[in-house]
């Protein structure tokens, strides 16, 4: 696949990711944990079909023989799946997506602490600027006495779990795991995460109240918003470098807020706009400077 086609496909991935908020706003009866249960359940179904078609019975054996990294990654995925949907039901789409946008910078901090990666000065500046943006959002919500604060607190679990997951994947891919262990196929971890999320939220979702209309929308989320783009994103890591994927993934914030505004009349608050601008500026600036540094290093000398 050419680089241009890969970029367009990654943009399509972010479009699919971004529909969660607007679709959730059109549910009739399903709420909070029931929304999470059904989305995770449909994701399990979609991934079971997709992985079976792609790999036959081999991926079942991988799950049964899975070592600790596979299950820890699956646990991280389950936290991400669960916390995201619960947060969406508690606060605005803009608040959730801006909070999630700090994930690359949280991952950088985790990598510094756990993997001892040195962080360039630009990344520390970006972390500080993004921190100001998030603190501004939380501070404004506290001043307003808004119930949205709980949703934003829940949403923070997503970048934290995502940072732990990405740090684990880096730990494995850079040869820091036990050299006597076989290579790890981490794609089934997404399936494990969806299973754990569905099992954990079913007791809290009971009795189930979702209407047929709700089930159709939640199936859309499970198949189109989660399963398909997750598989595509993993595949695209073979073509696009990590920083470029991270930069393109930020489009989810813009698309998600726009969908909620246009499709559900949910205009972002001034606090979300201000905080989101700071977070996005920090992330985009950091990634662009990193990309320029790598291009300079690859340029022929002389």
C-alpha cells in the first residue's frame, strides 16, 4: 500500500472512531453500563468472525496459550472500552474527547518512568501545555458545579490504560521481554478486552432495557466504530510510523465534536474549546517538531 492510501485509510479509521458520541445521543432506553455491555458484546461478535476469517483456529490457540502480556493488554483494552462509554453517558462528547487526547503525552511519561526513555524538551513543554488545558477544563467545571466533572474523571482512565497498554507493547517490541518466550501476537488482546468489558458490565446493566432501535445503534458501534477500525489501525502500523498515526488520530477529537454538534445539537462549552485548543496545539506541535527532526536526521549530509 502506498503512503498516501495509508493516510486516507487512517483518516477513515478516525471517522469511524468518532461516531460514538453522536450515536449514543440517539439511544432511547439504554444507559451507562448497558450501553457499554452491548457495544462490547457486539465487538466480541465482530472480532470473533473477523479473526476466525483471517486466521482460522490459530488465534483461539493463541488465546489459550496466551502469556501475561496478552492478558495484561486485554485488561487495558477492557478499561478503555468501559471507561469511554460510561464517560460519554456522563458528560459531553467534547469533554471526553479532549480528555482522551492527552493519551500520547501520558504515554510519553509512562515510557520515561518504566522504559527509561529520554524525552526531548519539546515533549516536556507539550506535556505542560496539555496539562494546563486539562486543568482549565476541570477547573471551569468545578466552578460551575457541573455534574460533567464525574464524566471527565472517568474519561481519564482511558488515556491512563492506553498509556499502560502502549508501554507494554513497546516493552515487547523492543526486546525487553523474556528472550526465551515466543513472540507475542497482541491482536487477540482486543478480543479479550471486549470480553472482559462485557462480562464486567453485564451485572451492572441488568435488567436490560435496550429497545430494538437501541440494539441496532449499539451493533453499529460494536462493528463499525470499534471492531473494524481497531483491526485497520493495527494493520496500518505496518505502513505508517507511530508518530504519524498519533497525529492523524487527533482528528477523532475534531470529527467527534463536529458529529455531536451537527447530529445531536451538542455544542461544546467554552471551557472545552479553550482546553481542547491548548491540548491539540501541544500535541500537534510536538508531533510536527518530532517529524521534522526525523526528516532532518534522514536527509543526506553534505
